[in-house]
C-alpha cells in the first residue's frame, strides 16, 4: 500500500486525520468511530479517543478549579470591601461607608419635602470611663451604645461609628421634624444605665443635626453636623442642636482664636490677675488665686471662660498651665523678697487641669518652678476640680501623691457642684476644700440654707480638711460664715481679681485687707 493511497484505500485514515485536527482545534468532544476490524488503525483511533477523554477530564477539572478560585477571589474582595467599610469593634458602618451612603442619598435627589439628614453624636463622659475602668470596659460600653442607637432608628436608616466615641446616623428621607424626633429618641436610648462587668455606668450624648441641602458634598455636611454637635456640648450636653449658618461663623472665629492663642502663649499676651483669700476673723490675706487673662491685641482683655476650653480641646492647656505656674511662682517670690510687701505671709493658689495630672513631667515642672524661685513647696496650693480628682485614674493618683510628698498644698475647687462624696473626701490626698459660690448665694432667700451651710462645713471638718468659701459678696455673708466657724473666704466683698501691680500697692499700704466692696 503506497503513502498516497492511504485515504483512498482505507477511509478510516481520513476520519483519524480529521479527528486529530478537531482535537488540536480544541473540540474535546471529538470521538472517532472504531471499526470491527480491530487492526492497527483501530488501535490508533482508540488511543486517540482515550487521549480526547483524558484531555476533556483535565479541562473540566481545570475549569472547575478556575471557577472555584474566581469565586474565592470574589468572596475575598467582598470580605475586604466589607472590612474596609465596617467598624471592627461594633460591626457598624465606618466613616467611609457613611460618606458613600450620604453621597448616594444626595445624588438621588429630594422627594417632596423630605431629604437626607445627618445626626452626629459624641458621647458625654466616655473618656472618664475609659480612663478609670480601662479600655476593655470602654469597648463594651461602645458596643452597648452601638446596639442602643441601632435599636432607636428606622430600618432604612444607616448607623455608623465615626471613630472613638463618635457615632453618626444617616436618615435617607425625612422632614426636619422627623429627624429631630428620631434624634431625641436616640438621646433617650443612650442615657440609661448600663451594667458591664458589675459596673453600673451611664453615658449621655451631645447631638448635632444637619438637614442635607442640594449641592452640598458629604464631607461638608458632616463637618456642619459636627459644628452643631459641639454647640450642643457648649450648651450643656445631652441636647440636640440643629445646624445654623451662624454656627459656622462661630467655628471659624474659634479656629482663628486657636491660632492666636498659640501665639499668645508663646509671646507676651497672657497676664495674671490675683484674687485674695482672706481670714474672716483677722482680715489678713492668707492666699491669692492666680487667674489668667488674655490681653488680645485687638479684642482687649479676654476672660478665661472663652479660651480655657479651647486650650483644653486643642491640647494647649499644659503649655498654658506651665506659663501660669512659672509666672505665679515668680510673682510670689517678688512679693516675699520686697521689704514693702514681705510682711504678708500668704500662699499662691493656681488652678490645675485634668490634663496636667496625666503628664508624668508635671510634678517635676512644679519642683523646678519652686526651686527656681527658692520657695518652700508649702507656699504653693494647687486647685483641682472635683471631677478631675474623683474620676482620676492611677496616673492621676500617682501625680497627686507625688505632689503631696513634695509638700505642695492640694485643694478641691468648686465643691458642691459635682460629686461631693463623703467617702471620696476622706480618701483624697487634699488639704482644703473650696466651697462653690452657689451654696452661699441662696443665703437670705432660702430658710433652709443656713442649716445646709453649717452641715457642709461640719462635713468638711469631719474629714480633717480646711474650708474656703467662695462668692462672699456682702458683709452679712462674711459675718454669717465667721459665726458658724468658717475662717477663710474669697469674693467681691473683699476684692475682685487685681493686676499684680495693683495688688502690690494694696500689700504695701495695708497690713489687713481693706473692704472695698462695690
């Protein structure tokens, strides 16, 4: 049989060649019919068919693997996208997811009188929980709050954790009244007591509401909701504030003030005024409280209520407090070294922020300031708010005990406005309690007030502490306090806060304090 006659002499060779061509082209379903001859050509055909079956099985397995791997990649992509859009602690949406949803709601346009709205919440009192009980309990508090917020909104609303103790809710289609109603429902839900690992805790919230206007970007709307929320905090916390354009101007002014305050602390715009603390029986001066003022180059004298909160929020309070400490101690040194004023023996009182107690360097700063002025530590009294002392953590207590060992006096300020716990008074490493002016203001108008004031003084003394009464504005108040055994007082009846130069003149000309009440 010649080579050129294969196809004409045996048609199977043509079928075999055609089948091989189809297999090579990728048609793995190709099968070549086997004849009854069962000769060598049939053997080759059967081998080709087996090869086609093996190739088909391999291809199908490979296709299954590719499909499975593609599915795994898609699932991983979705999981990563979910992780990128989810807060890992609470399982809520995160800031990115919230911004995307808000942008989509804005793009969808308004439906009649309804439009998207943002509720932004910042928890009140959460930092103290974290600081005193630890981050583990703090995390559980956040999880509880997330569940409460989620339970107070509608099914179509989105709840997100923006970071820290800040949450946000996006309401897709609401009227202003509906948005406010949902907001107040959320506030009511978060304020209830929580029991976490045996601790009974409460954590309120301040809330800002921003109705979305057409054409406003998501970030701009969230920023304005944030402004409204801070207005709520400034107005006493636990409230819902609706954004108004005037708030934006106020925030811009505040931001400008932040930059100017940095310059004021670094430069020479801060000044100290001093308000005397007087012995009620002898009218001798036993101390002065240093009160900082900001002598602004264009606005004049700015009172601390306006810039101290800014310093606390921006972290400048420690630099500000350091300046007050050094300046006040230096002033006391000058009074004690001047022959015309050295006859007065009194202490310097300065206010200390909660942030100072958290600084490991603070005790050393106090030590260096006293050493530089060559003053005995007992001549310095640090005034601390009740909340800073009572809610303090281990570091705060370490700082207080270190200051006590240094010999510095410690005084609780504004007693009667916060916790006023007897058990805390007995355990705190303090020497003196300054009673808030509000307790004295009702004297003369409330028949039960004299008994209350006497009981407060008795309580303080029972704890082994001294008492200073704030807010004495009349001779009758001074005489009453002296009558119940209070020996120290401070207030406008004796003197308003005075610049250093003016107080120096008083010290030069008067051994006892002259009453010059307005």
